[in-house]
C-alpha cells in the first residue's frame, strides 16, 4: 500500500543532498535569499520526500527541498514539515496526517495553485513539485 502523509520530523531523520553549487558560491544569491526567507518565516512549504524501506537507514529521502534542508541545518531549525509518499506503508508505517486529495496537499503550500501533483497508474501520489521544478518522466514504483 502506498500512502502520502504530512508530518513534522526532526531534521536528523531526513536524508538530503548537499549540492556543491549551492554551498560553494555559484548560487550564492539564491542561498542568501533562501537563508533570509527561512530566517524570517521558517519553512513556507513542506519538503517532499519518499520513503521506500528501512534500507535508507530509517531516514526519509528528500525529493524536493534539498536546499531548504541545507539552510535548515545552517540555521539549526530542528523540526521539518514534510509531505512523504511512503511506498511500503504496510511494512514500514509512518504516523502522520494521511493526505488523499490534491486539495489536502495544496493547502499545505504557500502557492498552492502552482503546485504539480503527479499520480501513478493506480492513482497514488508519486510526485509533488513546485512549478519551476523539472517535470520527470512518468514512472511506476
């Protein structure tokens, strides 16, 4: 069973990428703007994650929001709001508010009308991205 939930998690339970171009100055303006925004407002949008199994060391993997995770660590923000698609919910349940409709997901975001929500062939949510995020090919898990 695939389940999508909303939950606030300790930052340490989330696995994210640290992109060199974001932290080494090539994207310094973006880094500074994001840091200023998160310093003032915190997370305006939840990150979007996947959880497949305990093979990730009990960590949830960020799909959209890696830069926000980097800044959250720099600012020592302890709790992170996340929308998580759990692909193995029957085996590895996560507690949180179950999200079943696009409207429930959109209500969590700052610019809800611009959000892209993709569903797989069974109607399960498998991607939640902002409008500027590159659309990835349809895939089925």
